[in-house]
C-alpha cells in the first residue's frame, strides 16, 4: 500500500500521540460532564439531541443530526463570550436549508467529478447533487444522518464519541463503512477531532468538518477583515464546475497567496479566472507539510476587532478554504440575522477534491483490514 494517512497516522496512534496547544490561551477551569437535551424531532419522529460541553474556556454544542456543531463559544480579549460558528436554532432549517453548517462530512468531503470513479477496474456511480458532480457524499451524506453519541470524560478532557455505519452501496459508494469520530475539548480549550473508519470492501473516504467561522460572532457581518495565513505554496486550480484540473499551481503572484498574513478580503475581488469560477475563494490549498503523523500547524485566523484567534493543526495534506460565497440572504442564523455572502468562512482539513480521479493526488482509497485515521486540532486564543 502506498504511503498515505492510513499508514502514517496508524503508527502515530499506536505511539499514543497527544494533542498540543498551538498558542491558544490556556485556561485552568475544569471540564464539565457533557449534558444531553432534546433539540427537536425529524419528520419521521426521530429525536435529535443536543450535547453541551465546556472545558478550558471553550463552550461547544453538538447535535446528533449530522454531528453538527450548533454553536461554539469562545471569549474575546476582554473575556466576553460569543458564538463564532454559523448555524440555526431549530432542526427544521438544518434539514431543509443548511449549506452544511457545522456538519460532519462523508463519505467524501468535497467534489467528485460527475459522481464517477473507478476502483480496481470497477466503475462506480455516486449520488449527484452539485450540478453534474457529487458533493460531500451525495444527497444524503453523513451530514444528514443521525449519529449515535456517547459522552466521555478522560482525565482533564471531556468529549463525545460519534458513531455511524454507512451500508454497502449507500449513495453509490462500495463497502460497509463504520465510522467513529471523537470530539474532544481539552483543558486548554482546544477542540480536537479524531476520525476513524473501517470498511469490508475497497472504497474511498475523505472525512472532514464543515464549520463556518466568524470570530467576531456569527451575526456580526462579513469575515473580509479577518486576517489569515496558510502554510501552502501551491493550490489546485479548478474548472468551471469547481473540479481540479490536476495541476498543482504556485500561489505566488495570485490571490491565493496566504503565506504572509493578509485579510481575507484583500484580493477577493481581483479579476482572476479562478475567483470567477468560485464566486470568491473555494479552493484546495496543497499544504507544504503534506501528510504527517502528528497534527502540524497549517493556518491561523484572527479577528482584529475582538482579538480572537483560531490556529489549526492537522495530519491532512490539504485545506479547502471557502469564503462563504453562496450565502445569499435567504437563511436566518442563530443570532436572528440574515446570512449574506462572506458572513462566514470554512477551513476544511482534508485530502484533495476529486482525488479518486487523479492518480497523482494523495490516495483516498481504504481497503479491508486498514483503518482510516485523521486528526485536526483547533486552538483558540485572544
């Protein structure tokens, strides 16, 4: 098997690698046992629960529907809390209207061209839900499934185990895939995500989290004045359907160069064909570090008005940066305001889009007997 995250991260997990704080503010407060409450019901009567967690100064609410982060509260430089994750206050909007707010994404984060790929000589047709393409696992991806959740406390950490089994053929994917995702709040207030999955048949997997961030607060307006840096000298250009061309292009001299810190809005209106395709930034950055055994720092986001910062470390080789281009004023968020273009941004750690159709990209193939593993850590400060 080629060197990829399944082999590298498996060795790291066996060694008992622990999360590290990446410059976030450490808090001495102890973690609270996760609290469960009813959030709502689906049309078929299925109950959807909310789990509330608090540790190290970070407050997190997670839904059993889609593993959704319904809110994430952190303090500013004066200690004032606000929710920095876009979302809804009711289950009905998540079911009918959500553009993946806060959701777990699977089986395959991002796009697969025309919903087709070939594996071991066999062609597969996936659910198509984004023009001609399959996006985020298809019409009924992991974001639209009710996950089984178990709370835990472990030393000074608190968290949730989330479980979902996707049967062979679901949304066109081969193999029965058993997924376990662990959300952990550490004593430092870090939010850590550990993904695991196994299969009984060769398949492709690319799990991620689709939180829309606004560090000034989810109802505060655009994120164009947020300051961002990404440790990536290349990105994957796309065609008009937002499918990678296969090129790993240099960011130098383009609006995609975030190697030095700059505001999100600095170059977002530059007349560049790639920005026209995405109606803004909606691309995969090829991280300089590649696939790593331990999560390594790859991006920093800062809101200058509040002082809040988000630092991201990951084992993944790619980062999809989406600047909220398709928020169109038709959705009302938890703060009671309408979400418009640029009111939130996504920083999705993952493998590259359409990897099953690009042999030169890092592999997303998972086979029986292997365990998919991936880790991302979000560290907060002010």
